[in-house]
C-alpha cells in the first residue's frame, strides 16, 4: 500500500506534524461510526475531542496540557502528545497498557486509542477482547508520550528523521524524559493494579523508569510482552494474549 506524507498544522499550537495518510480501513475491529480516521471524515474525531474534559479523563488531559506548556519537551515535540481517549477507563483504570510512542495516525487523530485507523489499534482490540480485558478496565498510553524523532526510527526509512522540522533525538535522552513523565502518570491512577509494557523500545524505556527509583504501590504488578504491531503480533499472538489474559485476571 502506498503511503503519502502530508503536513498537519495544529491551530492550538501552530506547529507542523508529519504523518501518514491512508485511504483504506485498516482497523476493522472498531465500528465504522467510531473509527478515528482523518480520511473518512472527522465526525468521530470531533465528537471525541468534545469529551476530553469528561470527569474520568479530565485529570489526565490536564496533565497532557501541562506537559505541552512546562517545557519538559521542545514545543514541537510536546505538540505531538495526543489526548487520552475518553472511551477508556481514564483515572479509574486498573490496567495501563504502555506501547512505544505515538504513531503518525495518533498524531493526526490527536488520540491514543484502539479506535485509530491503523493495524496496531486493530490488533490491540482483538487481543484485549480475546484475553477478556475489558475496555472499561484499561487505559492506553505510551512509555514515550511524544513522537520521538529518532533518525532511522520506525516511522521512516533510511537514515532520515520522521519530522525534519525539529531536531533529531536519541533514545537514551528520550528515556530520561520518559521516566519522569511515566512516574507522573502512574501517580494519577489510584486504582491501578497492572502495568503491561509491550514492545522492545517500550520495555527499554520502562527500564529507565525503574532506574529512576519510581516506587509503585505494592499491589501494582508490571508485566512485559511483545509488540502489538505487525508483523510481530502475527508471529507471537498467543504469547501477547496470554500476557493480557493474566493482566485481566489480576485486575
């Protein structure tokens, strides 16, 4: 499938995002009316944007605003942090699913959500459903809340950076910032029982959280699993679902 690059100007922050646009439905696990897809109409996105200050996600999205404003990241990088999905458990989450960093799709829709129009979102829904991990028990996020601008990273080919309009980053520097932010997020989730870290870079990032000395509540368990992104998910589907099933059992 051919993917073309376009630029999105976010009026609220007046910076440029580069993201992949597709014209196909890549997430058949989400009902069409709820699919967050810029190419198939923005009505679902606009409806969800109207819910970002709902009580169960208001503290989380207030935290997103604070990151964008406090200078932890450059303004260009901070602007790539999506909102928490109102169609999730929010602060009532018992399970926190941590992947790597926002995809180009998430930057376009402005949400970390299993309703985004990409394969990872589809496989997330399918795996959680098969594992019995209810949507109202879980919260979706990333170890790196912003789109990490690493040369040769997963969102580009060759040695270029995904977004040439901002300085390139390194994973070690990004991990230091991510450790602080992840600790802040966990403090906002009083009912949290399980953290599931999925994917190699996400796990490497989470190690920085542990090295930073973050003390989790005694009843919070950390689990690790393989990525929900293709093609790895196809090769290790049973393993990933087993991790999620264990998380659901504890929650």
